[in-house]
């Protein structure tokens, strides 16, 4: 990585951390979501570390993210689950290990496993794949990310409960650029129902 590339990526990470800090500090989830959408569009459009391919930057007019729906915001306790480990090969970070920290219940939607990044930095990781994954107009086929706290995607906690707001589900970098290899949703992170909120599949792909 060049010095310029390292500084650009560091700046991207700082901006993402700041963006989610604003979300956590807001008392209005819908307003926070609108700001999150706008700032992510700005990052994707103009930042040197955007995951968009050069040909996709021309005419880019924003990511496909539906309006906020409060029915898909949950505050859930982290429940115990059988120990499990994932070792995910990636193109940029080598083999990334995760250990299952527990499970959360999202009302009638089902449950999601919560993973802990078992390497430098640590952090919670919650991918999610719903029934619309891979379908036209649906969500990215490999699933989306809801939490990835080591990279800033942290919706916070209310007491002993995790905030899990599916309106903030977003696509991993490999949804835009095939050079990326991203951890995708394992079986315990698949919902059998469609989730109509959060980022949809990128229009160009």
C-alpha cells in the first residue's frame, strides 16, 4: 500500500467511526438514518477509498436504501449459544477467525448469531442474509453487514441490550468490487423472511 493509500483508508475509517458515533448519539433513529444515508453516499461518490469501481463512479447518484421503518429496529439481549468458530479466507486480510459470542432474537424475524473477531482489535460482527438475497431488486446475494464494530459499524447498546436496526444493514465491499473477498453470512445468520429495509443490491451489479 502506498503512503497516499494508507492515509486515505485511515481517513475513510475515521469518517465511518464518526458517522456511527452520530447515529448512537441521536435520539431520533429515522433522522440518524437519513444522515447515515447521505454521508455514505458522499463517501462512495468522492472519497479516494470508495469501493466503487471507476466505471461505476460516473453518474453515481446514491446507494439504494429505502426509507426508515421503525418496525425493523430491535434491542435484544445477547443469549448464550453453543461455541463455534469461523475461519474466513479473505483477499486482503488473510484468514480471519471469528468465535460465536451468542445469539440475538429479532422478534418474529428469527435469530442471528453474534460473532467476535478473534484477532487483533476484536469486535462484534453480525452479518445477515434474508430471503430476498440474490433476487432482482432484493439484497446482495452473500448477505449484508449489520454490525462490524472493529471497522466502526456499531449501533450501540441500551443497558444490557444490543441495538440491532436492520435499516442500517449495508453491503460488504465485495458487492461493488470483485477484488475484495469478504466474510459472508453463515447459516446462523440467515433469516427465512424478506427484510425490505437496509441497503439493496447495487444497481450496476
